C-alpha cells in the first residue's frame, strides 16, 4: 500500500493511489499498477528500467564477489596485514620497553630463538 499522505493516481487524479512505482515513486491506483515479481510499476518503461538496473547490479555483484578463491585471497591479505601490525606492535613494545608487554615479547623471542 501507499506510504505517507494520500495522493491521487498519476493517470487518474480523482482516484486515490494505492501504490508507488518502484522505479520513479509516482503514485498509481489499483487499475493502473503494473505488478511484477520485482515490484509495482507505473509503466512498462519503468519496469524495463528497473529490470535493466537489476541485471547490471547482479552482474556487478557476481564480478565483485567472485568465487571462493577471491574470498580466500581477501582473508589471506587481511591475515598478513594483521600479522604485520601485531609484529610491529610487539617490536615497538620491546624497543621502548613497555613494562608488561616487553617482558612477554622477550619471552616469545627467547622461545622462538630470535
């Protein structure tokens, strides 16, 4: 149903609108609405514009999201980044002898033989 204040149909100003076009948001009455699985539209032109947009959006999502290999690559890059940040923080703690943390860093370095 139509949200907000009541308004007249795009094609029939005297008839109260029941829907808004999903593409252009113009108000339409029950006799003018073009209902599809994608939503309600005021005309075939708006329906076609929305379907073209939806196809482009799906293609872009497929291109961006990729398969499992792309996701794995992102996880590995994040893991490398956070490992580098962690090791940098450890080095800073040891270099500037942060009271509690530098002791832990030296113990880890001794166990690893670094």
